[in-house]
C-alpha cells in the first residue's frame, strides 16, 4: 500500500493495512520513524507494557538544553522548566482500534496537519503516558546525524568487545 501525501496519511495507510490482518483482535501498534534506527528491544517492550497498562505509550527523553517557546517576530514567549519538558520520540504506541478511530475522525473533519500520533491522540482527548527511551535513538536526517550514529555504533561495538554493558 503506498504512503500518503504527509506523515499522517502514510501512518493511516499502514494502520488500515494492519487492521486487515488483525482479524478483530485487540492489537497494539507501535508507530516508529524509519529514520530512528537505534531503537532497542527494551523500548519496544516498555511501549507494549505501557499500552497494556495505560492504553498508550509515548517514548520520550529528558531535555538537556533550555527550550524556548517562540511567538511572532521571533520573540520568546516563555521558557518552560526543564523538569516539565520532554522530547517526544518514536515509537508512539496505542491500541489499533483507538488510533484508527482518531485518524478516521481527523479525515472526516478535514484535519491533516497533526505533527505526530501523540498530538492527534491528545487533540481527541486521549490520556498519554510516557516511557523513557534511550537518548541515542536519534533521527538520522542530516550528515551530522549520520556521523553521530556511527560514533554511537562504534562505542557500542567497543563496549561489547571489552565486555562492558551498553
């Protein structure tokens, strides 16, 4: 099945394909960016456990830098406390029927600009629960990201050689 015109459309098409094979079971889906190749088995397991317990899982990491909320004319509107700020990552996980319901509702309402599944589900009133993800599961979208990923993989390989835990 081809992707959509944006991320929201591509995800919807994938969810519809998953629905066709789910055979009516209460299925859990993990929506993950293909540009985040350093996902861990623990992150996957934590996502599934959170969906089973709370109905959702948003992988996130702590913020290590100051976040600025910017308004018009590039003026700072607020500086949230780091303790109150996280970075959303992938996967973002839900029960298949619930995320499909949100997508179908968004389509019916002509809403096509959700940045990710978490923003869509929050818009439609879903309580979202965080799980801690690994900092190293970065997006690989620029040459700098690629070099960072190579350094992380080299460090992981060396840790294995010397019997150290990664």
